[in-house]
């Protein structure tokens, strides 16, 4: 996983609020792309117009599916990050202007630098928010280190961006509902039934 420890801009607000502010979101994404670009040896261009559209759609999506029960709050943090990744993949705001010369050949950063940055950004925001709100440090699951999952992720989101939401959940060690990976109620209902 990326070593960009202090990759997110400072804010006086809780991260869960700051991330819902367009200015912070745009700054955070551009800053993160630059830092990861330096780490993997890749020059990225961020289309701020596309990124603004991503932000607006993501904000609408998380408001639409926000659970009423506070007991679902922690699960929803991960789900909100999954929806963020779905929107980033729907209209990719990032373009690699050079090959990632420092990324090992057997990594997602090497074969799909844009998808890697977007995914890592969502994981970074999720991790920082969960640490701040719940004093826990989420860890990626085994799927994160399996390149076959990353290839499958890239192929599937090219056909349907909703799969990005499922892949983030998979990378974080959860088994998503692949029928509707971007619907929170479905995930919650399934999880309750299996318990």
C-alpha cells in the first residue's frame, strides 16, 4: 500500500465533513495524485471539471442512501468510500501523462496507474475518517495484494462502474453483494441474514 502518510490536506473540521466540501475534495485528490505520482514515477493530469462532476454525483449518492440508524454509521463510512470510487471510475478525472517508471511490474500501479490512484485515494480517505471517528485502523484484505483482483476490477468497471463499489469492499476484506454492489441496504440485509 502507498506510503503517503500525510497525503490529505489539513482541515479544522472532522474529515467526514471536510470531504463533503468541494474545495477540500478537489485539493485532496490533486495533492494525493501528485504524491502517488512521485512515488511511482508517473506524471498525472487532473481534470478539475470532471472531478467536480464526480464530487457532485458522489455527494448526491451518499445523501440518498444515508442510513437513519447510528448503528449503521461505521459500515456506511466504508460504503461512502465505495460510492466515491464508483463515481471516480464512472468518469475518470485522472490521466497518466507518463508511464509509472518506479512501480514494480507486478503491481496495479504499473498496469493501471489511474485506477490505482483513485482506489488508494478512497482507501486513504476511508482509513483517515474511520481512525478519526472510531479510533480504529481499517486494514486491507488479502484481495488487495492479489493482482488478479485488480485485473478483474479494471475489466469489470470498464463495462459497469458500479462494480468499483464492490471491488473497494472486496479490497477492504468484505464480500460484496455483486448483484447490487452500490446499494447499501442490500449489503446490510445480506450481512444480517448471514449473522
